[in-house]
């Protein structure tokens, strides 16, 4: 097929952009002709260089119509069959192409936001059942125009580390070999709930004084400043490490003992699944995509959101029981391998593409909706 992906975004990475890049590269490797429409110099533009995905620079400006016409002409010249949006601005640009010029447009819903343009797409891919329900209810996406396909996890990249590798990573980031390492990966923004983890830490330190909490991700200015001020106020700076976004994040996952996901809202929860693939148990908020990807008492523990006490109690339950941690980690990797396989995901996405291209409406692909949440 001939496919054009569309993303906005600057120089930093997030889950939606990472997903778009990885999907486009895999499609190119599978023999499809793939283009990526994204601003010049962006993270996405740099990431697709020398991958077989062809970069088309664009600021995604919808008014005046000059840029839309330019991209329409390019699509016609290259005989591109559809566009696939991955960010609000990228998807909005695609919807505009559809509305003005009849270009088939789909989008993956990486967030829960009330935005009217979702109902204007040919098809929407939701990343969880909760995400699907949100867009059907609030953005009026018709049942026949939405499919649920969980994000895939590359288990070749995310895998458990042997002890020597774990210790090497810990040495690099300043974590003592005997310390218990708690990891919270993701942009440092309010929605991710880093403050809840900070407030939970003193209770953990009372029992495990050498435990360390590691944040990895790009900071939003306001929330990052608030987080650092609270760390200083609570005198926790010696127990907390804040790292910028890393391209080798899989190594950080492999070095952790427990992954924390205290999000206030989470359409899918990619980091939880990456942790499970790395055989690291998860403590996550009882909401959103975590309800579908973390088996409470099987691969991790679910707790009420914005509850430092409940979060600390769950962390302690895992830290105090190494055998439970190991069992949850092993079960988590098996679950990811069985339910979030890359090839199954890509086949389901291609099924959506082909259905849109032939002008059919369709129900959610069977491969995407039969995840067994009781699997080991």
C-alpha cells in the first residue's frame, strides 16, 4: 500500500510520536511505500531518516489553503491511498484533506480529548476499550467507524536484563547496587501523577531507607518546577533521580525493581506494558487502559488514583516479597507476548486501511478485541 502518516510535534519524543515512527518504519520494511508528513527538524523527521520512510516537510498549516493544496497535489502525484494521523494537529490536517479533497483519512486516538474533528474521519483506531468508549460518547464517532487495537510492544527491545547489565545501568544513573529502584517513566506532566509518587515515597523509605525513585522524561516547565519544589520541601532530593528523556529507555526499565504508573488519566499506558515486557511488575492507577493491561494480583497491583497511601502500601507489598515481584514480572512478559504482538497489531491496522480504501464500514477487527485479561 501507499501510506502517508501525519504528525506534528517538536524536538522531543512522546508515546504518540514514537508509535507513529515505529509503525511507519515497520510498514516500510514490510514492503509498503510510506511517507511521513511532519515539520522539518522535528523528532519524527530525525527518527525516520535513513529508514526507508520518505520525509515530507510541512508545518501542517491549514489556512490559507496553500499547504493543503500542495499536499493534495503531492498525494495525487504519488498515488498515496490514505493518510494516517497521530497527533491532534496532524489528524486535523488529514481531516481537512478529506473534507476538501476526498483523501481517505484515519487516525489513532492516543489521548482522550473532546475534539469535534474525530467524527469526521473515515476511521478511528482507539488504543483501549476505555479510549474507544470516550470517543464514541464525547466525540460522536460512530460504532462502524472505530476499531480498538492495543498498541504493540517490541519484546525484542524490551526484555529482562541479566544482573551484570542491571548493575551497569544502575552505576550509570547513580543507583547503588543494593538499592531497590522504583521507576516512573514518561513526560513529567500533571496527568502522569509524579507528585503522587513523591508523596508516597516517605512511607516506603521508612521501611526501605535505600530505596530510590527514578523519573525519566521531559519536564513541562510549570509542573516540573512544582515537582522539584515539592521534592526539596519534603527533603527527598537524595532519594529521587530525575533523568531527561533517553533513547535507551529499555535499559532503564530492565534495571528497575518496580514500575510506577500513578496516572490521573491514561488512554492506554504504554510504559506499564514496556515494564511488563521487561519482567518488571507494575503498580498503576485503577483506571483507563491499565484496567486492560495490568492484571491486579497477577502482573502488578492497581490502586486508587491520587492516593499516596495506597500507592505506598502497594509498593511495599512488592518490595517486601521478592518472589512475588519475580512471579509478577514473568507473568507480565508472557501476557505481553501473547496479547501485544507487533505482527498481530500491524495486520489489524492494515485491515482497517484496506477496508477504508474499498469504501466499506467495518466493526472492530476480531484480532484486536479478544484480549484475555485473565491470561497469565
